[in-house]
C-alpha cells in the first residue's frame, strides 16, 4: 500500500506541476521543525488537504471536521492518510490530538475550522494552540497561496476564478507559542489563542512577495483579476480597467520620459484622480520617481520641496490649477522650475504612440522589461513630504518594497475583496491617500473612486451613496464633517471605515454607529511608515486604542522622564522608509540611522502597550508640557475637551510662563465654553486643575492641514496674535 501511495503522490505532483505550476518554498523548515510538530495551514479551497498530502512527507495525520468526514469523497481518505475526527468542544477529539503529538507523530490542522468565504483569514480557533501548548509541540505554519482562485473555493461571486491558477505552498520556520509559564487558567487560554492568531497573520504576510516594484505589482494584479477588471474612476465618470490604465501609463510615461532623466525626481502637482494614478505608474514604467507636491503648504513649502528633491520639471493640470486657486502659486513655481501641463501633453500625443500603446497593453511585461531593465524594489518609489504641523517639511523616500509591504500587511488581516469599492477622498500628497487610498486598492483588485477634495462635506456622502462604496478612509475631522451633513442612508453600503492621521473622537465614533450603523476602526501611523503602523480590525478591536502593530513591525519603548506606564515609540519594519531628503543636502538620501540601530524610526509619540498588544497613544513627545513639576499631555487635554464640549474642534498649545515654566492655552470654535465649567468637569473625572487651560482663544475655524490634521503652527499664530 505504501508503494501505491508513493506512486499516486508522484503522479499528482506531476499533474499539479503542469496544471497549477506548483511552487514549494521553505521545505527546509519542515526538516528543521523537529519531531513533535503541529502543522497549521490556511484553508482556501477543497484542494488544500490534497496539496498538503501530496507535498508533505508521509505519516502526518489530518484533523478534519466530523461533518466534512461524512462527504462521500472524503470517506475513503483514511486509506491514504490517518484521519482524526474533531468537533468543536469535544474533549475526546482533543485527547486524540494530544496522544498523537506525544508520540512525536505530526498532525495537520486548519485552525480556521472551515474554508474561507472571504478570501482572507477567518476566525482562528484556540484549540490547536492549546493542544500545542499542552504537549510542548512546535507549530509549523504552511501558507497555501493561489488555490482560492480555483473553482474548488467558495469565492465564486467574489473573485475571478479560473481552472488552473499558479499555486505556491510556503512553509515558515517552526516556532512555539511564547506564553509565560506563570500565566495559567483562562488568561493562558486567551494568550495562547491570540498568539496562534498572530502566527496565522504573520504567515499570510511573510508568504507575500514584496520584493517587486509597484509596476510589477500592477501587472501581477492584472494577471490575477483580469485585464478587464475596472479598478479606477473619478468625477469624470470614465471607469478604467487594468488594461486601460497600463495603456495610458505607456502613453503618458513616454511623453514625460522625453522631458526627464531616468532616476530623477519628477514633481507631481495634481488632485486625487485617475490621472494622478496614471502619472505615478507612468513615471515608474520609465524609471522616474514621483515627488508628490503638497499644494496646501503654499508656495514657500512647494519651493522648499522642489529644492530638496532637485526638481527640474513639475507636471500639473490647468483645470486643477484654476479650480484650486493655485494660479499665482504655480506662476511663482514656474519662475524657478519648468511647469508642464498635462493638457498640452495630450495635444502633442500622436497616432503612432497610441498604436504602440495598444501593443504595450497586450504585452505589458515585455514592454516593462524593455523600458526598465533590472528594476530595484528597494529603490525610491515616491517622495512624500511631511505635513509640517509642528516643524519644517522633509522629503520622505518610500521604496517599492515599503509600499508593497504595506499592501501585504493590510491584506494579511482584512477580508478585503476584489468586489469592494474604495472611496478615496484623501490627497495623494499625503501617505494615507497615496499608499492606502491609491496603491493598496489598485494592487489588490479593488475599484477605487477618486474624489479631489475631502472638504466637500455635503457632496461626499452623496458620492458614497451613488458609487455603492464599501470601504472608506478618513480622518476624525473629515468623518465628523460627513456625519453632520449625510442622510442616514448615504453610507448604507459601507463595510469598513478606517480612521487615522489624528485621534478619533468618541462623539464621531458614536455618531457613525448610531446614525449609520457603521463601526469606525481606528489606526495609527506616519508618512515615514508608508502610512500605517497599527490598526483595529473586526476581529481585534478595542475602543480608544489604535489596534495591534501590523505584521513584520518590531517596536521599542524608550522611557520618558515624568511619564509612567508609557514610552517613546521606536519602530522597525519592511514598511519603514528608506530615509529623508533634507533641504540642507538637496537630492541626497539620508538613511535611517540612530542610537537604536539602522532602520529604526523614532515616531516621536508617547504610547503604551497593554497586555493584549493594543497600542494606546498618550500624545506626541513634543506635545507634552511641563506645568510646574508635572508633565501634562496636550493630547489628553484635547480629548477631555472633546468629551466635555463635543461637536466643536479644539486645540491646546503652550506659551511660556514665568512662574510655572509653561501655560496651557485653549483655542476653540465654541464661543460658549466656560473655564469654571471645565474645572468642575475635570474634578469630576479626577483630573488635576493644571490640566485645564487658563487662557481661552475663540476662532471661527481651527486651522487644518490638507491631510486633515490640526495645523498647530497655525494655532500658535492665532495664540500669538491674541496675546499682542
């Protein structure tokens, strides 16, 4: 019988190699795993068990659900491999698993307990982790990639299925769940379950190839989802498929390449639109690096950015310049740098280039290989500029691998689908709008609808309603504005709303839940980390926190004098930037180097991490004031003000004080705010009197940056003017 089984395996390996081009990665990890091993795998199709049986050595038993075991084609499976029938909550099933592992016999199990119906990871049961923990077994994570696109999956109406997509089986190094022996009982069960879930998420992320360029990622996405998949649309209502996007990148990229040099930084001054996406990928096709100019900075900021990146050409649009009232700024910009209008380029496009673009769209990989030979995934893919909310803007260089890692991190935990429609209103000069709002959906097969301004509070809810948007990103400021003007049915189709860039206020979260029935998942990040560092998810959500760190991200907390239970956050990971471009050294990339080591980034934020791994933002290091001998978090004071006087924007800054060192100043849109009432409420909440600002400044509107963050430099100017 053993000989027959080996022959069948050899035959199936040959069949799979021909039909599915199966690749096996990390098989050496199986040999290094040791004797007592529990193999855990994601479950994407009915092919999964067959694939594992064919490619793993003999002897491993399969733990399968009792109901599945009753299927006619499964009944005879015990002739080919040992089967362990398991049922949720059955003690006998657990004992059988434990008994086999104690005999140093491997077991294969799918911790999700079922085939995915979302395309991503589903709920991970604690049981396999508890069994491994009980017997001290190592966990060998095996990722099956590609099988979900076969007709053996449950994703018929969600993905483009085909008969023979390529399949990759990746084995990660075996590891044991790291739960201290001192933890016992229910708490141990919880921590073991969390550790197993993290292992599965890490497995999905680690199995994704991020050593590619963004353009290669675009071509790979076309192969997976089909050249006819619509992936982009904007207010002009001209939906673009993958093939149309690729064709336009060839045309526009060719025209821009005639005016720029390979490897040069090229300025992009455009709104959130399909054209901007085409310009970015068109520059990549020809080996140029887009530098996204932040037009909300004003002319001084744009000129500084241009100097820092040694820009020679900036591409923009006449219509955009006129509608955004940037005519004067662009005229000043044109005095130092060549400004090219896309309308002029379109007029210069001849029939020949259009015909060649058709061929390029049908043979995109050959075209890319010819135009950009030997592309480097670790080279800069884009330069974004820090918002300058508290200092001088700097150029942030993000690599292709950085941005692809961010996409892989988001896909590793979320059940995002190619049927999703993303509404992106965030500016593409900001990392949130560029990385998450543009690159992420386009490389994941989702359609993204671009809207040029997040400030149109009355229009955007209508756009969400009209486009049937299912995923939306925003800041607290923007989401609060939409809620005030939206009809209760406008956001009926939304599945996910993610908030970042600034603290999500409780009243915003509550309003969205009560008025629209939509949960907002708060995240946290920075331009330097390709946008996101942590995020809450439907499976792991804790109100008030900013979620768990994304897979692949390591962190350290540096102690801060006067702050207990928290520290200054340093991070390292595949999504952390290459380095800075600074005005004092134009065009020269300054890599990340610090006392923490190479590649570690100082977020400048004071955070705490609870026992379950959730991050809690206590404030920026620069936004702590020392009043007398006490450290006061200005962010915490702002949160207190939002709780006390919801529905208004508030900002707290400091001014020097001769007696106490610093004094808090509140700048608010609420004209009825009363300091005595604030003191009373603070005492009720147990806050010290020194946390209540002594000076109040009212204004019609708190200054806001284009990214949605509070413009503290503008707030300081308001305070300075009030003190004169």
